[in-house]
C-alpha cells in the first residue's frame, strides 16, 4: 500500500472552488475551511493520526503543480515501489 497526500495552498483551493461552483470568495473560503475541519476529524477518528501530517504518508504532492504532473509523479512513484 502506498499512502499519498494531496494538498494545496489555501488561496489556490479557494480560487478553485470559486471557479467550479461560482461561489464568492467568502463562500468558497468557508466551504474549504469547513471541509478541512470535517476531513481532519474523520481522519483522526478512523486512522488515529493527525490529518495532513506529512510523516503519515509515503508521497505528498502540492496540487497547484497541475493534474498532469500529479498523475505522472504518482505513476512514476508506483512503478519505483512495486
């Protein structure tokens, strides 16, 4: 099993939500922060670890590099760790 964590800077995530859902900046920021809180609570309950703590993952990638680079990086990482 390979554990991968995808993350992105807050402003990048807010602007992505603004574009996808046509939200205002304020609405998008609230959605992102609420989602973070829910994800953290769920992960900590299920995995008994801190969500986003880089040491819990084999590979951590910043989504702002783009989907194509993320996909290529994950594929290469998996090939190296078969």
